[in-house]
């Protein structure tokens, strides 16, 4: 397996912008241009944000790993004798001044976007629940029978017709 190229802080910032644009484009595709969005469109928008959050969190994890490596390099460079050992292991030269700060700023930007998107997704979920009070997002209410609406209880006595041989249930 080929060694991974180290990303710069600018690479992470560009990846964040690309993901924001991709999510924006996907939302434009699922939401109507004019008028109010219906429950189906809101659910599609929530799915788009869920996928975008997944990808953004993955970018954040990659950046966290990069930060850990850089912080280890920085600590190794401060101890006498370890700087040469880290260079011998192929970790390269010491970090330029402010480089770690740029990576941390990129991580903060990713965290801000994640927080904003999570808030939007929660708004969509709340609006969906408001518009569809009978639907609970896949959770079944205790005591309710699936597939039955608020009608009369099941009839007592024998069924009207005998069961089919094809479906024993």
C-alpha cells in the first residue's frame, strides 16, 4: 500500500468548502424551487444532511489523526536527540511556525459546520414530526397494532373466509 500524502491545512479547508458546496447542491436538487416543501422533500433533505454530516465527520477524523501526528512531531522536536530520530523515521523536518494553529483552525471550522448542519437536521426532523403527527419516525407506539388505524377492535368469532393454502399465516 502506498504511503498517504500528508494534507496541508489548506487541503482540509478546501475539502470543507467542497463538501459544503456538494451538500448545498444536493439540497437544491431535493427541495422545490418555489413554494413549500412537502413531507417527502423534507425527509429527502434530512437524508442529504445526514450523509453530508457523515462525510464531514470522516474529514474531521482524518484531520484529528493528522493533528495527533503533528503534535507528536512537535513534541519530539522539543526533546534533544528525538528530533533526529523522528527525521530518521521519515517524518520530515520540524513544523513551520503557526502550522499547527492552521490545522486547529481548520478543525474548528469543521466543528462549526457540523454543529450548524446538525441544527438544520434537527429542524427538519421537528418539522416532519409536526406535519406528520401520526408517524413517529419508525418507532412503534407501545400498545398500538401496526397497520391498524383508530377503528374498531378486531371482530370476535370465526373469520369470514377460510385461510388460503398458500399463506399459512
